C-alpha cells in the first residue's frame, strides 16, 4: 500500500508540474482584468481550503463561542500542520504563474499564508527521477523523514505550550 501511495504521489507531482507550466504561459495572454478575476478566484479557493476543517456548525450546536472556537482550531497544531502542507505548495505556484497580484496580495496576507510565497514552486521537476522505477527504500525513507518532521513539530508545539 505504501508503494502505491508513493507512486500516486509521484504521478500527481507530474500533473501539478504540467499545470504550473501551462498556466504560467497562459496567464500572460490574459488582460489585466481577466488576470485579477483569476487571482481573486485563487484567493477564494485558498480561503475555503483553509476553513474547510473548521466545524463551526458543531461549535454552534454545542453553544460554544463560534469565533473563539474557530480561532483555537485554526491556531492549533493540526491546522497549522495542514496549512503548512497545503499552502507551501499552493502559494509559490500562484506566485510563479502570476496570480499573486498587488490587489490580492493583502488578502493572502490576512489569511496568514503569504509567508509561503518564497518557497520553491512546482514548475521545475526532475522528470528522469520521476520516471525511474519505484525504489521502495526511497519511499520508506521519504515516509520516515515526513514522520520525523511531524514528530519534531508536534514536540516543539507542545514545549511552546508549556
């Protein structure tokens, strides 16, 4: 199963790279108004993605303060980790393709995800590395490094909370 997940992840990386390269060229053909429309759409998609695991309906059902509960969830370790994993990929790609415009940039700052802007994007890829046969040792090594990073981040968060 681990090997299948690793293969799917490699395949998805190819899809993302193709999309980034295609959109980078396509966005340059748009008018300023069309580019801004797409930039706003990208922002709205990010805002929805950030909030999708926050169960405000549950908070309301139990009579909890919705905004306070929402803030606690968003500031917690799980959501912080989720944001890191998601937006460290999305935001640099939006920058590369030209959708972090001056008009939407403040909105991304309000979401607290503009910090990922300078991370590496997915437009460059080592195709030879992705086309070679699956190395189960590499897959297991990748999994172990991801688990170690998660454990270290959780430990740091727990230490900071005490």
